[in-house]
């Protein structure tokens, strides 16, 4: 029943659950079908630009003073978990410092089937000895692209009934409305990923719910018939 999408998975306990949207904890494009052509293209572009764009942006970020800030959600009980934003609120991207990265993110945004395709983009750096407790996102109306940047110790995320070990230069689709947690061992090296929050592609056609109280919106703001804000 869960595999058919007829009932929610026991690990999907987000506050706002839109049951019209395709649901899965993890998709690896190397082995899994990505059912949305635009998102499939975006993953290929990101992986294809790892050496020329993503890695140089990461290296530049490490040289910048005070670019990384402690993760604001307060769900890590030990260690240090930091974020550095390229896009914190669209359509603004840090084009002065990261012109090539912002161009790539704009291309990703354009490929996605909804308006406000890219909602947020950041580097997430986790130091040794960090534990992120099991949690979910508030809603399944947005999902994430995770791209491995640096993960020499093979830090792994447990999500629902599966696990993700980020490989450098590889990108994945993650639905963080499923319960997930991370533990970086004390002897592990720091792990950094690129994390892109995107509007769920099915909202190109499905009805949308209000993110705060879950009521049905009369007008879906993610349909591309609506004027689009560009990155």
C-alpha cells in the first residue's frame, strides 16, 4: 500500500502532507528513475559542472570570512553544523562572489516545471562529532537536491528505511518530509554538501496547501501560468 502511494509511509510525519504529490525518501539517478524530465536535466547539469563550478565555489567559500554560520534549526545536539547561503530568499543570489554558481542555479531554476523552482541553495558543512537528531521538514511540498562536495569519511544520513552516503560530484533527490538523522563520528573528516531546496515538481499540476495550516489554496502560486520570479 505504501509503495502504491495509497497510504503514507510511517516515517513521513511532517505537519503538512499534500497527498497529491509523488512521495519517496530518496532517489539516486544512477539507479532510480527520476520521473520529472526537468529535474533529471538539472541533476545532470549539476553533476556535469562539479569540477568547473561547484568545487571552485566551495573552495572560495572556505576562504571567505564569516560566510559559514551555525545551523539555525537547533536540531544538532553535539558538534558543529554550519550553512553558507548562495540563495537564501529567491530571486536573490550572491552573484558578486559566485557568478558561475548563480548562473548554474538559474539554469536549474529554469529547468524545473514550477515557478519558484529553486527556493534556497546553500553549502552545509558538518564537523566531526556532530549528531543531528531524527526530524522531518514541515511539509512535503518542497524537496531537496543534495550534491556531495567533500565527504572523505563517508558520513551517512539515515532516512526512512534507507541510507545516503554522499559521493563527491554526485547529486540525489531527497524528500526530507521523511524522518532522517545524521551522525558524524568523532574521528570523521568534515563533510560538505550542496543543498538546493526546490518546489515539489508535481505542484506544476497538483493543488497546493497552505504551508502554515494546511488549508487548500484557491490559486496555486507554483503553476507556470503565474508570472515567474527569476533568480
